[in-house]
C-alpha cells in the first residue's frame, strides 16, 4: 500500500488519474475490494437472526494481502510468478518501470523512496545497476547528474533540444 501511495502521489502531482492497486487487483484478478464486517450479536440485539448470532453491519476495504488471499485461496486463481531469476519481472520491469517511477518522482518533487530502495536491493542482488539500464532515460539525460525540473524538461522537449543532439 505504501508503494502504491508513492505512485499515486506522483500521478497527482502530474494531474493524472491512475488506478489504485486495489482497483488493479479487483479488475485484473476479479477479487472484491471490500469485505463485510461481521459482528457478534448479544442476546438483546434486535438484529439477531434465528440462523446465526452474527450480523453484517457494514463493509470495509480489503488490504492488498487480503486481496491476494482471496485470489489464491478462495477463488483458486493462482497467479504464477517468475520461475527463474532471469525473469522480465525484474530485468525489464525494474529499469523500465520502477526507475521511471523514481525519475518522475524526482521531476515533480515527490520522492519514491520505497521504489528507489527496491531498485537498490535488486541491483545488489543481481550485481548490476538497474538505475542506469534504461537507455531511453539515459538518452534523455534523466538518470545521472542533475535532473532538470519538470518545467525545464518540458521547455527542452518543446524547444527541440532532444532532436538537435
């Protein structure tokens, strides 16, 4: 949830509407976003039914963990992860997804510190620097050194700066 909040904060700073992680799980894996809150009734509770001493009084949001449990255990929908360390889930998604998130966060002054920590951990595990493997971001000058402000970057893009090189 904290990782998703970083992403949502960056999108908000860019004035972009994006799906939450909850919406993604619900729409992609067909799991509910809420669950009933079941409370035990006491003997004097007028809502008590003959079949049960429990009442569903309201709904509450599920956590990502609970959504995973719904997906795996109750819906029997097992989403298989990578079977090898040389998986695109790391080798592509980290330099082209997580690194972009970190760079966008820097551009809009909304740090993605958890994303960056994950990149550093994965870089150490794999013995490579995922922060510099995205050749598109490298070509735009958005990885090393002083990253220009978002306004400066827009100015550079509209001026044709990137076509002149």
